[in-house]
C-alpha cells in the first residue's frame, strides 16, 4: 500500500472514530454513568 493510500485510509478511520465519539458524548446515559464513576472514585479516595 502506498503511503498516500495508507494516509487516506487512516484519515477515513479517524473520521469514523470522531463521529462515534461525538455520538457517545451526546449520550445522556453515558454521561450519567461517567458522573457516577467520578463520584464513586471520589468516595473511594476519601
């Protein structure tokens, strides 16, 4: 595979991953789970 083709493939994969990340960041259930995890870690640190 040429360097340019490899770069283009990586670029497409990155775009897919960024779209998935944006979806996950907008997911309210994930936000609640992350908030719970932060609170739990804070309690365990005490």
